[in-house]
């Protein structure tokens, strides 16, 4: 994962969800995966 910064750039890659990603795709409980997105509006 590359976290976004307030200036619109990407931060250094970090490991996350190391085997603990609970997909909400089928049951709505957990996290939804987001691809490339403009979250600044």
C-alpha cells in the first residue's frame, strides 16, 4: 500500500493486511478493496 499525503503525492510503501484482510465483497462485513482513486475530490 502507498499512503497518500496531503500535498497529493504518495508516501513510501508499507505492508498492510498481512494475511488479515477481511473482504466485505460477499457479506458486507470487513474492508472493501479500493483500486486507484482520487480521494481529494
